[in-house]
C-alpha cells in the first residue's frame, strides 16, 4: 500500500499539524482580483473541498497550492514550510487536472512512471511502484494502451495513478469528476472516498458540484467572489449556512428577504418584504452561531427554509405560527420525493418537498396550507 | 470504418459491438444489381481532375516519347531520363536547391517552433501586431519579397550568394512552420506542461519530454510544406542568387528559353513524383500519429 511521505517538522521542531495553510492570500490578474484574502488550514489526512460557482476563485486557490500561480500577497505553507518561493516542480504535491492532461505520446505505464523517472529511481523500483498503483486504480490490464485508446473514466484513473504514484503529501484534484457522466461519476466518487480512506493522504478537491462536495468531504470551504464564506463540515454547511449565498448555493432553499421585528433570547420575529411574519427559534440549529453578527430589531436578514422542512396541508393545521395559505401551481415527481410549487396569497412562490410515491395526488390550483416549525427556519444576516 | 475504430485494439466486446452496429439495411442494398449511373456531380469532378492533371499526363507522355522535337508519338524510350542522370549541371542545380531547402527549413523549424510556443504561452503588449507581421510573408506576393530582399541586400552592400537565397527563404518558411505548429499547439491540452511540472519536471524537461514530442507531427508537416515551397521557388531565388548559385527551378527556366526539350520534360516528371511522394509521406505520418495517439 502507498504511504505518504514522512511528516516534516516546522522550524520550531514541532510536528506540523496542518498539511496546507493559506494565510491571507490574494491573487490579482491584470488588475482583477481572483482571490481575496483566503485563509484556511487543511489538517493532515483530511478530505477538504473548495466549493463555489464558476469564477469564484476556487481553481486559482488550488493552483496557488500547486505552485502554478504565485500569490500576489499572503503566504502559502505546505507541511509548515512557506512555499511562496518554491516552483511547482519542487513542491510535495501532485495534481489531477480537470482535463487530465495525459501525455498522449506515452502509454499508460510510461505516463504513470513519468514522475518517478524524473526522480531517477531505479527501473525495477519504478516498475514495482507503477504496477502497485495501477492495481490500486484497477488499470493493470490497460498498462500498454495509449491515452487516446481509453474511455473517459479510464483516463481519469490514469491521471489519478500518475499523481498518486509519487506519494505526494497532498493530492490536489481540480474538478476531477467534471467530465464524467452521472453513473461513472457516482462510481468514481465512491472510489475516491475509499482511496482516501486507504491511503490516509490529504486530498484537496475543487468542485462546483455541491452534492459531490457534501458526499465526499470531511470539511468544505465555500467560496464566492474570491472570498471564503464559510468553512465547515458538510452537515454544518447544509444545516447551518452562515450567509444567504450559502443557503441558496448548497441544496435548495426558500429565501425571504426582510428585517427583524422582535428579538429576544430564544426567538426572532422577522417581517418579510412581502409582509409575512416569520417566527424563528434561535438556538443550536445554527440560527446564530457564535461568530455570526448579532441580530437585533431592525437588522436586515434573509430567512431560509429548506423545501423538505415545509409541511403541506389540505386543511388548516392546528398551529397558526409560520402557517400560510396558498395555491398549488406545480407538482413534479422526482423519484424519491415530490416537489410542489405553492403560490402564497401575496404572490411569493415556495418550493415544498415531500417524500411520497405520488399516490396522494393533489389537483393543481387546489388551495393548500404550508407550515414549518420555527426551529427549521434560519435567519441569515444580510 | 472510422479512424477511431481502426485505432482500437480488438477486444471481444468490441468485435461484438461491431457486429451489432452493422446497419440492417446494408445487406439488401449490396445484393441489388450494380448499375453504372454517372451523376452530374461525378461528371463535374472528372472534368475538374482532367483540368488539373491532364497537362501533367501529357508532360509524362512526352518525356517518354522517342521524338526529340515533334509532338508526334514516335515510340517509347527511357533515353531522356538516362541523359538527365548524366547531366552535371542539373545535379549541381539540384544540390544547390537541396542545400537552400534543408538550411532554410532547418533554421525555420527551430525558430518557427519557438515562435509558436512563445506566442501561445506569453502575453505581451503588441502581441496581435507581432502575430500579424510574422504571418505577413504568407500574403505578400513573392515578387515583393524578392525585390525588397534584393534592394535591402544591395543597400547594405551584402554580396549575393547561395546563402542570401537561404536568408530570403527563411522569411516564408518560418511563417509556414509557425502557423502549422500553432495549429497543433491549439489542439493540445492547455495543462500538459503544468502536468509535467507538477510531476517534478523542470521547465526545460517539461518542454523536451512532453511538449516537443506532442508537437513533432506539426513540426514535421510544417517542415515538409516549407521544404516543397523552397524547392519550388523560382522568383525569390532568382532575385537573391549570387553568381553560380543556380537552383533547379532557375536551371529549368534558363533551359526552356531555348525551347522545350524532352530532358526537361523528364526532369519535371521526376520533380512532380518526388513532391507527390513527399506529400504522401507527410500525410501518412500525420494520419499515423493521429490514430495512434
């Protein structure tokens, strides 16, 4: 089995606890700032994802770690050592490129052995390591093929093997599964997870696919417009987003813009711009995390309610809190659940998701009631 | 059969695929009696090929004609080809032409490749202007290049020789090599060099071991194109040639001024065949490297 290089120690002789550290890193291209003061620490052996929409600076951030870009300001550290002055070819990291960037003039074996040959490793040793890693990615039988003779999934495994064989301290993955079809992507997600568990290597993945990030990562950094908006476990990111952007970007949500009408220790009342009164329970559900800005009377907020947290009723429910009347305007059967679109009496539309087999069909245009518990809603500072 | 199919090694599943892929209507179509029906498109195509290649066929026929002067067929002979082989002036002109072509193509191969890579990788002010100017020799008429080069060489008092032809040929060969290599470069994965750096290659190693091998097909076909054009050039060569630096086209031209002779016909046929062979090799090379990789 492959093993990562032995841990380095930093200047003070302590064993470096983080494999990658970014300290207030900025990157400016021709006057355009792609990365604005990004800071994070990636723990040894962690599967860390950088998630964000296209153009948010996530790939640039990865390239700063890989050494393909040098920071305009700030510091990048790998295993406790500053690598600001270290070119890509002397960094203990390897990258799986989105396009794979395989060497078409070499067969699979030579592609995978490329890094080891540069290190002037003995032939027999290269042969052994290459065989080992090809077995790991299940490509033993295709070792003498050329990249152009492989399918997309096989090429992606070659790219993975070519990086892994060097036993990097950190494996960087740039949208690794972006070019694969859905079924293959699911399978490779599973294989990436098991590779990560088996190798214990630090993985840093860039993706725009929130589902992929949620299912694979130990921690996720959500980026938007060159900044990191939140770093946390998939559960934290999903259940307790810190900003309206994240609530909207990760999964589906219903957002209501408004301002705080009443605030006390345990609850908030928010009046939406459309005039709805929304009750929110403050507490562990994440509505106000320790470092979130204080929400007081008058604060501008966005209230987020996940579609699956909303109940749909044909008759008025017992409670009147967070209960609104509306009209069903759309129903979509999505396999494991049904997604309804409800138009509230004030014109706003709401997405509601209910598990169901589609048996309880409701005619479009029917008057319905929606409600949700105050603990399911989140107030996010604007 | 498509190119991609031929390039894949046979595996059992693939063979099966192929059997399934057979269009079901193909068999009845094949059993239908074959009828020769000339469509107007086919007629037009034949007329066009005749227009292009009939003169060459006539030339070939004359080169094998025993009659030295008349256009009448007086029997088959290899005599003119035999005479050609003993003609010292033709061989000296051929040697000059080859020297010019190989030198100018050699210089252009190196400079053109570096230029294409540099233009693809670096952004600098005035890049578009530089690009336009470097491809200008492809558009500017040969006579303009010829006159300009001659006037320039005369102005600085540089003595004309075989090497002034080389210098003038580099001007257009460079543009051809650069444009073909640029096209190949644009088809390559943008991250190739970075992938090599990532795996520990120094920038020089990345260029030599990864980028260059992938560019070779482009460099070779660009060089062959430039080689043929250099061998073929009459105008620029005759303006920039020094005393005694006679290239093959110049030799042919000086001979036909005294009337077309059968040995010139033979020489022309040899030249056409050699060019065709070179073009075939170039195409085959490109086809093979495309299908293997």
